[in-house]
């Protein structure tokens, strides 16, 4: 089950369970609570991830945020290739991950 809450900016904050993923256009990144970052997708959905993730270069791109059950890689964030992108020489890849442990 995805846990949701609303903040003052009318962003629905999601708490992903293991192996749940949300996909959308990354709109902005803000400091979250307890050393986290709040990644806000264009559809006004936010997901808190560990602050050490380097995701700034993904703003403006469609991303997938996946919660795993691996304490060393609790969140996997990938750039989602569009249909026209698949015809280029780019290959899908893991863009960044949490290497420091799971969030509760």
C-alpha cells in the first residue's frame, strides 16, 4: 500500500512500500525531513528519498522511483526513455541509488 499525505503546497507525499514504483516528470527537488530529499513529480506527487542521492540532473526528465527491499539500495531512480528515445543509441540504465541504507 502506498501511504499518502498532503503538505501546504498541495503535493501528495507518497511513502513507497518495497517494490512499488512511481513514474512521472521530475519537477523539483526540496530538502525533506530527517536528512531526506523530496522529489516532486509534475503530477504533484512527492517521494522522500535519502538526501545523499544525486538526482539534480534529472529535473525535467521522466523518472521512475522504485523502493527496493535491499538496505544498501533502498531506492532506485531511473530515467524513463520515451518511445522516440528508444530509437537512439542510448541504453536504459540505473541512474542513481541509495547506497547508505533503507528509510523507515
